[in-house]
C-alpha cells in the first residue's frame, strides 16, 4: 500500500521541477465499466503508485440471502457474475446440497456440467471481446458477441431468460432439457469454434494487440499465489490449478481435457489461456453430450389436451375421478411440464424438491408438498451446520460458505468471489506500467462488479 | 459447528495444531468433511503462521477470510472469524476459526504480514462486522462508504434500515487529494 499521500517535488539537473501527478480514473470512465475507481500517481505516463476503490455496485447479497428462503437466493446468484449466471446457480445449489447431504441425479449432474461450460464460453468470450475492444479491435468484440448470441439463444430456450436465468434448484434443476436442445447445442458449438478460430487469426499474431498485451500487467507466480489468485490468471502465472481436475466435482472426472498454463503471467498469457480454455470447454461439452444418460421418453399427450388452469377449474367442480391417470399439458410458463422428466433431473427428496405441477394440481399430496416448500415460514429445512463448497468458474474459484441454524433460510451465506482477490492484485499489476496499460491489465482480470461488490 | 465435538486426533493437521498449541485449540469438528479447528484468539496468528510455514502442512493459499455474527445463535463469544486455507502440496483444505473475546469491540490480529491476500478480506470483515484487525496496514471500509453508520452484516442491523443522506464532502485546502490512498 502506498505510504505517501503528498506527491514529491524534485529538482532536476536542468533546473526544471518534476512533480508526480495524481490522476483519477473512473468510476465513470468507460474502461472502468462504471464501477471501479483507480487513483493513480503518475510520473509522466508511468504509474508510480495506485489505489483501487471498489464497492460501487454493492447490493447486500449476503445480507439479503440471510432473510429469504433457500431457493429464493437463486435470482440473487444470477446477478453475482452476470456474464455466466448459470455457474453461480450451480455453485450455490451445491453448497446447500452439501449441507443437506442430498445428491441430484446423474442426468442432472451432466446438465450442470453442460450449462457450466456454456457459461464459461460466454464469460471468456465477453472478457476477450471487451478487452480487445478497449484496445480498439471492435471487430473481435462484434464477432464474439455474435458467437455468444448462438449460446445465449440456447440458454434462453432452456431457462426462459438470457441473463436472469435462475435455472438451478436445490436438489436439481428447474426442468429437463427441451427436446432437441443437445443437437442444437452441438451445432452452435461448431459455429462458436469457427468464430474462436477467426478471432484467433485476428488477434494472436496481430502486431498491435501483441505489443499492447505482451509483458504488460506482469505478476509473478509467488505474488499471485499469495494474493489468492485463481482461475485463468493463476494458470497464466504458471500454476496448473483447476478445481475441475484437483477436486473433481459433479462429473468432471469423466471427461478428458487439458489445463492450459501460461509462461510468464502477463496479459498475453492470460489471453492465450482463455482462448485455449474455450476450446477445452467445447470439447468437454461435446463429450458430455455423448455421455449424458438418456432422459425419459417424451410422453405423448392424449387426444384431449388438458391445461393446468382447466384442471383447477375441473377440480373445483369435483370432476376429479380421472385426474390421477390423465396426462396433462401444463402452461409452458410453469416449470416442470412433464412429471417423468422432473424425476430424472431432481433428487428424490420431497423435503427439498418441488413436486411436478401435475401433482400440485392433481392430487392433495402434491399440493401439500408444494405448499410446505413454498409457504412463508416453511420451505426447505437445512440441518444445522456449516459447509464450504468451491467451483471452478470462469474467473477462478467461486466459493460459498454457508452456515445454517436449521431454519428456512441461511444463517450466513458468504460468497468467495474470484474477482475480489484478483482485484487486490490490480495495484501490483499496473504499478510501473504506462497509464494506457491499465486498460488491458484491468480487462484481463475480467472484473465483474456483480460478484466483486455483491 | 453444532455436531458433537469429535476429537479428530488422527487428522494430521489437527494433530500438529494440538501438539503446538495444546489447550488453545478450543474445538474441532469435521462437519460434512470440512476439517475445522477453533483456536484461542491470542494464538490465532501463530497458528496461521505455523499452518503456512510448516513443510508438511503447507497451507500457503488463503481461500477466504470472513466472519460470522453468532448473536442469534445465542452463543458466546459473539463473533467468529473464519479462515479457509488450501494446501497445494497436499491438495487439501482446512478451516481455522477464532472467536475474539470482546463482543463490544472485537479485535483480532491481522495476518496480512503472513499472507498478503488477507488485506482486502480483512477490510471487508471490518466494514461488514466491525471487527478490528490489529496491525492491518490500511484498515478502512471497502464496500461501504466512509460515512456509513453501523456494520451491515451484524445480526442486530435490520435488513431494511435506511442510512442518512451524506452531505457533500468538504475538501481541506491543505490536503487536496484527501480521497486518495
């Protein structure tokens, strides 16, 4: 941390005075994404010293998750890392499941791996695209946004939203994959791989890009390790630490993939590591598509479709005699459109997982089960205890430390955001570089204010 | 936390800590497989140093540092600082906790001089819980602004509490760069 506040004045030999200058960068500077303030002390254009101020996007995530039921935290987790929201969903769910000692089905694990890797792709594409744009390479940004769109369309089809997904639930996921989704994903990945190759050709040997990135933002392995770095930045600094390999969770031990490692730990290495990770992610998803246990056969609707609303009306009139055997078409806005699918993607614990909507509308047990999980003061009861769970998300190690006191909501829900520890190192990364180098160094961190400030 | 206290003496980390600190280890457990030890606050810094520098254990990576306000659990002492450590050498994790004795002005030794990465997390715990870290080089609020009243993650801070409006800050003439550093 900088010791001196006053900028010193020195007399040079030629008689002119030299004085260091303070320059404020951000928060309303476009390259600071509107949420970071860096105060720099400059000698000419060289950064002598700097201080980073965060907290502009603080939304009290941890406080809020102490007062809402366990499943209601998912919408908040979407907004932690809003470039890869599905991964935050998965990590939080795994934290609560660890406390509950509940394990979702195998198919659900595969779905979680697939959506995590899709998120890693969108995250890395945004990061590289945005930092290239900040260096003037607008084309790369547009190309990557195009590729991200291929994936976002699939995410939208799966979850109903592009960003505020809230797809994962404690004990499973909201609903099974739509019909033909995996085939469409496979095609989208082929198109994405082409875009990655295109951008590879545009950037990797580009003289301007190379000069701006090479040997800029250097951070040696020991400093990065001591500061708590993880993810692509730690790997770029030479440590092949990846929780997917070191502490395999979900079904990551069933896939064959490599961990790219950088040589010196500068911005260029970070860029290369991210590019390679995207290719590895595509490979993981392709393997997962091959391995995923086949879901239930779609059950055909009977000749007279019967919607949930009609069913409620019928039940009010007492016409319930054939309801248990009848196949029902539920409004697509309701989750769980197929009873059989719900069983395949959710843990078989009715204390945790909502019943399929057919049961909720169709019989008293399902209705009671639904209310016991939804009503205020009821809901999932997580036994007393504490657990820490960590996932390898796009930026590094995302951890949830959850303490439960046995009631319907968390007693303490701490997020370990990877960005927070990376941003600690920003000062070290930019000190000694030029002022203009702040932009690529800051970009290489892929700071996401949502998870940094929570 | 609430599981019956197991001794965990066969665990090498716990055994090493017991050997070095004896009765200062207040409690140990391994709820859901997370090996945990609670240490007296006056030996906390030593314990971190031992865990980091011991050649066998080598817990040299600070995964996370946070705190829990145990007011509503009706437990004493009220605050608990929770440190998660990771050892690359053994690929294992460990959780160390300490409970500052004073509930009104909780104070814990800072570990920034041992693990540099504890700098911001300690500032955050200070900001959110009001726990002072003695020896921290730059202990000030990090997520909240300086004029913020109270510590939001304390259990006696209501979730819907509103803060007073902050007047424009005066800039002293002798220190034009007061907001820096």
